[in-house]
């Protein structure tokens, strides 16, 4: 992490600094000569800000929820040259201090703005002018639920200040900013540069369509997204407009189905004549509902997308329409769960549940632009730096952090976010960061006389929702996989100091685990849990001779939520049962695919949120096991397509080395066309994966052992196989 550099910047605010849900404006006029270039502002606030330079919108919803260490915060580095002109210039900010907190944010307890810059006269001090925005106010009830920070937006246009963000605006009656200490100072302490990009924001966009019923205008978006809500209307004055998205009210998950959580909404009081308003703060939804009194005349309703800047660049198309739609929904679900942190859902919680993150990470590598990788790095950093003593917890950053041992073990296992990130990036610094904290975390468990671990309840002894959860099998399998990854890290880092602990624990657990085999599957008692047995396979605790009977259990059991279904599908493919995995995915996800929303529900019974991060596992399965795309320990990307189930595939992946695209179809001949933007793609052709027996001919040349490897240079390649 890089700390900001300043010897003179002061924290500033209005003279009154105890108000929550506070909207304060700041202005600074200055003279600019183009002899200086690459001018930047490092802007830190609690909680969010919006920036204009010479009247042009430069940042929408700046400010990153506090971190990366206890008590610290972030600053956005904003380069401003493109907005500046020779001579007089202006910078204006509108800063929103929340003063509340939730599962992904912590309140510093005091509002403030800090600006450091390589142009010293722009640094924050008493020369900045400030004024509390008079239009923002509290709304009537209902108020938002407690799960994440922020408030409803109440706005009375009768008190607004026109063009306060323009260069020509006269600010002579504004106040000098009040200073609250030179950096670094409590309660904000040290500030570090934002490790992820600023949000991308579009121009104002018209809605896809609009339907009116009894004064409620339902405006339809092309897909679920984060958006700043806009309107331009004519009014008589004092009419009240209510705006919310279709995701304003969300039900709880299994166990709290009847509980309703509310997000944020807008309550706008009109002034006489023309009213033009934009929320700037980004809401989330797939439809926007405007409730307009009859006296209001619509001129324009619209929105501005405000999204994490990582476009969906991967795609997967096959001869199966249902699977194509499923993968599209997985990708859309993924991108809307990316914000200040990777999150479980953008409407109910916004929490960085660390098990969900482990499902998200491989999807990111297959489908998104590489700017998304920075959010994975931040998630790992949050997880490690914001641990509580030796306990690794989820929902950080946030005040409602909690340890779910199964999810923390997942994160540090061979299957989890750290291992997946390293496998793709080969970034050894992440292993160096994680190694000792992971070791200390695993030391919190003890091994009993039966050679199984003594269960740790943590904050919530949760392994999955729904039915027949075998906690003993699951916890031991997660723990064993975490030990294996700790061993792997020790080998990469050339560390031998914990060798005895690792090898002794692995040996004992493997021996104890085999006693849980009842002749058909692993069980600690009367429960037959397909998710637990899938994890036994993925952790390496299952001899291959047990595969057929475990497969029989899996294909006839439907206990798991979409979270653990990810690992069930992976296990079926690892065992070689790809047809069964495909059929199971089509069966279990059908109801989630065939509904109208563009994202995947939290549960197979369309329960909870309509958009949940843990539901995207099928995307990974089809890219990994059917397209056969991966990266090996030598940092080589490989392609090993399997067309026994899907007879046609057209796949694209935005790898860190460049784009990889291929088409394959199976008719009289198998035609494989590859377009790769980098050298060294390892193509692996296996007769069985191609639906052949043990022989094949490639471009009329016979391959007698049914298996061949080619290293391909960048460019286009075509193969005919029979």
C-alpha cells in the first residue's frame, strides 16, 4: 500500500462538523499555466464525493470505504490536466458524509475532506471555500435497513443553488473552510492511495422502455446495473416525487424468508417551473420506479451508468441455448457484485463474504478485463490486514465482521481466492503476505485422538444453507485442503519452519478421514451429504476407487445451495463425469435461467436476492472443463476442449497475455479454429475429449496414441480432426 505524501494538507469541513447525513460543497479558484503537466489531486473523504472541474463532471461517487488497516482510509488519485484551461480555473466538490456504517464500511466518526496535490496551492486548507448544501434533507420513513452505510436522498429544490459547480459562479458569500488538523491526524489517521480504479460513468442514457400505471412510471434498463438516476420535469411547485429501483426491497435468504430489507430511495420536493436533478450516488437495479404527481410534466427520464471499470470481454456460446443464457447471467451477476469490495449482493448487504469471493475469483479471470484483478488483490489484502488477532474473518472492511470458519478455510484452501489468484497471476508477493497469517489461523484448530479436528464454531458455524449438512466431513475436508495450500506456499516461498506441523496434521487427518467411509460415501453419522463428498474429492481425501459410488450419491441428491453447488459440479468434472455435471447444472439452474431478470437468484427456489455472487459457479465449470482453458504451473495458458457433451462452442477469454478465442464444432469432421494474441498457447488434443476412441488424424496426419500437444504462435490456426 502506498501512503499519500503531503507536508501541508489539512483536513477541512464546515464549521459545524457533528451532523450525520451531511452534504457540504467545497470550491477552490486558481490560476493555471500549461507549463505544468500531470497535475493530480489525492482526495480523501468520509464518505463519498462528487467532483467537477470548470463545470465538467470528473468523478462520480468518489471515495472508497475505509481501509486497508484498522483506523486508516483511502485517497483517490485524480489527474485533472484534461479539464484545465490556461488562466482561471475552478474545482468544486460535493461531499456526502454518512456517519453510519454496515457490512462493508466503517465510520471514522467525523466528516472531513483532505486533498494533497503536486500543485501545492490546491492542497486543502482554510483557503478553500465551503457551504452546506441547503437542498439536501432527511426523508420521511421508511428508512434504509442497517446492513450497509448511507441514507435515503431527500432533496428540496426550492433551496437549491444553481450552477454552484460552474467556473462563472460567484462564491463571495461562502465561508472559509474550517481546518481540523494537519495530516496525519485522528480520527482519520493514515491515508493510502486507492488500490482499485475510479468508477466509469456514462453520459445520460434513455431507458430501454417505460410503462405508466397510476402515476408510477416503471423505466426498464437493458440489464441490472449501478446507476445515477436522472430526470428533467416541469412542476407547479411543492409536488413530491418518489424514486426507487426494483431492488429497493429484498427478502432474506433461507431461514429469514419473511424478513424484508430496504435499500436507498429518493424523495424530491419540486420547485415551480423547470426541475432537473441527478442523484449522482449510484443505486442498483434493473428497473427504476418514478412516482410522479399528475401536475408534473415529464421532459426526460434517464440514468447514468456508474460501474466498476471492468467490461465483460469473455463469452461462451454453444449449441445449448439454456447454458448460453446461464453463463451470460453468471457474468452479469459477477460484474454487479463489484464495487468498493467484492460482495455477496449489491442490494441487501454489499458484504465481502469471503466464501462468495472464492466463487467469484476464477470467474473474473475467465470473463472480465484485467482491471478487475485489482479488486481481487484488495479483497485478499482486506482479509489479511483486517484479521482480528489470528482469526481470519469475513465482511471486512465493515463493522459487522464475522468468522465463518468454513468460509475462511475455503479462502485459504487450494480452492479458495488466494490459491486461485496465485495460480493465475503467479504473484509471489501475495503468498508472502498470506503465509504466516494462514499458518497462525490453522493453528487455532487441534486434532483429536480420532485423528479428526476439533470443530471451531467461530462466529457462526455455517457450512451451507438447506439440507443434510455434514459439518464434520466438510470441516475436515476444508481444513485438509487449507493444509495442502499452506504446504504449497511453503514450497514456493522456500519456507521449512512449519514443515512438521503441516505434514503431521495432513497425515493424521487423512488417516482419520478414511474412517468416515461407510462403503458408499463419507459420513459422520446418518446424513448423506453430496456437498461434503464433493469436497472430499476436491481436497484429495478420496481414493479414485470411491468415485463411482460417490457419483451415484451426488447425482441423486439435491441438498446444496448454489454456493456449494459450485464445488459439486467441479467434483463431478474432476472425476470424469462431465455429462452428469452438465445435466445437473441444467436441471438445478433452469428456474434461475428462465426468469426475466438478467442475474442469478440467491437460491434455486428464487428465494432471497435476485443477484447473488455465490450463484455463478457454472461459468467456471464450462470454461474450465468444457472449453478446457487454464494456466499451468509454468505460467502457460492451455486449451483442451471437450465436445462430448456440447457439440459446438465459440469461446473467448481475455487473458493477461492477450485475447484467446476459439470455435469448435463436431459434425463429420471436427473443425477447430483458434485466434490467439500471444505466443506459446499450449493446445492439448485428446481423442476421448473429442468424442473419438483412441486414435485421430489431425490435418490428415494420423496421431496414433490419441493425444498430442502443440505450442501455437500468436495468430489464426485451423485444425481438421477425424
